[in-house]
C-alpha cells in the first residue's frame, strides 16, 4: 500500500464496514446531493453491494477500496498519489459515472485524514478520475476539484416523439440533444425560471427517448450569479429527480460553453435541495473540472 494512504484493513473478518453520508456540492447540511460512502477492504459480491445501496436508498451509494501498483499495473499517472477502486450504485443498478458520490468520496478521505497530500486518484468504469483538495475558506471548509471526461451531445431529430411531446406539453422547448456517453436526453428550455417551474410527470419521463435520464436546462438571469440552471430526472434508474448531478454537467459544460463562447461556468441545479457547481472546460484535453464543497452528515458501521 502507498505510504501516502492511511486506510488499514480490519484485523478480523468480523469487523463492520465503516460508512459516511456526505451532502455533496453544498456547504450547508441537508442541501446538495447526499451520497453514502462505504470503505471496503475486501471484495464483496455485486448482489451485496446492490442490496446495500437499496438499503441506503440514496441516489448513489459508492464503495472505496484501496489499491496498489500490483493490483492495477501502471495505469495511474503518479505512483505517489493515493489510489482507490471506486464503484457507484443507485438503488437499482450500478452506473458508469457519478460526480457527487466521487466528490463525497474525496471529502471523506481528505476530511478524515485517511490520505496525505491534496490529490487522490480513482479507478472507475469511466477510467481514471482525479480529485484535488483546494485551499480552505475562512470557515475551514474546502473545495474539491474533480477532473472528468467531457460528454458531447448530438442533436436529437425525433422531437415529435409522442412521449417527448407529452412530457413537455406545458412548456416551450428550444432544442433537444442526446449525450453520446450515457445517452441522457438534454432538453433546453427558454430560461432558468422555466427549468425551475417545470412540473415533471415521472411516468411519462421514464418513457422518453434515451437510455438513461432527462436533463432540462436553461440560461440563468445575470442577477442570479449563475450562468446556467438545470434539473435531472432518472426514474429508469430509481432516481425520480436527482438533487445535484456532477456527471450531467460534463455534458452541460460542453453544451453551454459553445453557446456562451466561454470555458468557465457557474451552474446551479434547481432541485428542491439545490446545489452549486463551478465548471471549467478544457476543450483541448476533452476534460471538465467540476468544483464544489461537501459536508459530512453522519457516519456509522454496517454490521451485516
């Protein structure tokens, strides 16, 4: 194990699994998006991981396992950086990418002194992701900067799809795209207010085109302090409305960067809990940096 990594395996197989619940993309308790972060020291069957995620019943439960060079070869960028296998589960399925649970994982590692330094790397189904601890503010809270792959979008031509028409019958649709990675539907509305006022019918949204969820987005007003507003619905994966979704901002960053002609954006996800993200698009490297804060709400042990 890397000397920069402080997680030690339990002395007996009977030791419980340590977990934390972190509100991500917020510095206020009970806002942002909660994620359960479980620290694993040995392999667990997928059906156990899925059952545990269903038990937590949060939009995301994730599992962190320390890894070494001999576990994964030379895939990581720097042998001195702490490394972890990271997997994400909704209550019904494993997913390939989750931003808020990645931020929550990094927050647990940094705030509990489980790693040295200000950088950690994760081996995931979306490749190697990094998280960096930035300097703390006057209140002692710190930002975490995630480095994720860009998700491009392509124009969706079947805008007369019956389920799509029904889902957005009460509002004006400016444009419809689909993301090339997760195949979320991205629907642009006239304004951020239209996004906030939208009343979703989840049974209809579940039948909309695409394989994952539906992103709705619009430009924010200048006085709001934000550039873009969004919401995300994913009833197919057991998440009717996700409070704050880091991964969809990999598509939103690319989409709005082209429209606004700038690479730095401040985003607000207007769910009932709400959350703020700072985005920076690196078009040359096709990466997005997402920054936000986290706050630990609870911690405990899983004994089964």
